[in-house]
């Protein structure tokens, strides 16, 4: 496309007419926000048993039967995270031959906010 053709096309372009949004339409009613919109959004929930750091050399030497020592004691509550944010602690249970977690402590919203900073 030549520079002259590009300039001709730019001259034909027009701004789209958009309706103006009102503040109540965008946010719902101010006293009662509509939470139904977010209730079906999927989130990732995970339980962390523990963690550790090892060198790449040791990582490459791992094989079947290797044991990796973690930073958490046996019997200590697991961290329950949602999208990477700690929300609770719990213990492992077995339900119908599948692992589950029994929530033993829920982190308060104010504590969660403190941990984000």
C-alpha cells in the first residue's frame, strides 16, 4: 500500500458513535451490587504440603524412590490457596477413595489483605 493510498483511507475513517454509560448501569445499584455475575467464575484451589529448594545438580540426580525433604513437619496443617492466595489451613482426609481436605482454620479477609502488601 502506498503512502498516498494510506492517507486516502485515513480520510474516509470516522469515529464510531458510542452510547454514554451511566454510573448505575455500569456498577449495578449502588446499595446492592449484583454478585451473581462473578459467582460462576472458576478459580484454582490447591493444597500445599510443603516446599524446598534444591540445586539443579540434585534435581537431575532424582530417580524413582528419591526422597525430598520439605520445610513442613508431619501433621502440620496444609495451606489452602485460591489462585495462589492463602485462604485457609486444613488437614488431608480421604473421601470415597479420593483425597480431600478438612478446613481447620480460615484466614480472615483483613489478614489476607495484609499478606498481599
